[in-house]
C-alpha cells in the first residue's frame, strides 16, 4: 500500500454558487481544497493546517465515504485514533506517521460533497453557529468518545450496521466544525441511537452464531 486513499465518488456538483452560499460540507471541502493547491493532500497536512478545527474536519472527511457501500471499514481505524485523542482532551490531532502520509487526490476531495445523502443535504440548510453545552470542552470529549464507538461499529462487520452510526457522527461533526450546539446535540442523539442499533444487530448475530455452533456440536 502506497498510502493513497482511493474513493469511488459521485461526480462533482456543478459550479456556479459562491463559496459562502454553499452548504456547510461543500464549503468545508472547498476550503480544504483551496488551502492545498497541489494534486494530492495528506491527512498530516490537513491536521497541521487546520489546528483545533482539524479533528472535526478530518473526521467529517473520513466519514463521508462511509455512506457509500463497502467503504466504511477502510476509514474506521483513522477515526478510532482521532476519537481517542479527542476524548482524552487533545486540542490538535497527532497522527501516526503511517496514517499522516495517507493522501487523497484534490479532485476526489472536491467530489466528496456530492457523496452526501439527500437527508444530510436537507439538514445542512439549518446548520449555523450556535453556542451551547455541546460547543464546550465537555462537548469535544463527548464527540471524541462517541466517534470511538462509531469507529468500532464501522470496523466490525455486520449487515446494515455502518450507515446509522456514520450518519449520526457526520451530523455531530457538522455541528462541531460549524460551532452549532443544537446540530451537535441532534448528532449525539442520532449517533447513540445508531450505535445502539448496530450493537444490538451485532450481538444478535453473535448469539445466533453461538446457537448454531451449539446445535452442530
């Protein structure tokens, strides 16, 4: 592996709107791409350039492909590392060298906005800066540990267990990056519900597997 992130992404959305009028994800992705004019962008470069915003930006960019079939587990480990660091109270991510070298093509990054679901696009219209209990250090730590939970659900195989936790975590990340406590709160609720659903499904699969083994042997 050469450290390249390959994404089967949807076609880029047509241009024609000013960056400030774009939905949060489109604007965030455009901001990242404008900061790095080169052909490729590494996770380490993004972590260094965006400082205390890097956690939310990186996790959001890692989560978007998780809405695509078969892509969730690829990004689970980097999310796990970032989530643990944020849960422990770090303000700026520190990625292991092997992870920091992983890169994404700038053109693919611009197409990420087109990979979001229609439900996420509806929600984006209501995201705006709103201070509150979830835009505090407590909210940051809560975001980190819930991201760890989501990452574990993405890493573990299970039918239909990736989408609900990933969607909730994306909503949380939007709230974090946009400093929107209300959106963050909705994201927390959606993430917990999605992770509980995934946990029940995985536990049921384990139980059925054990019962099948007991029946055979």
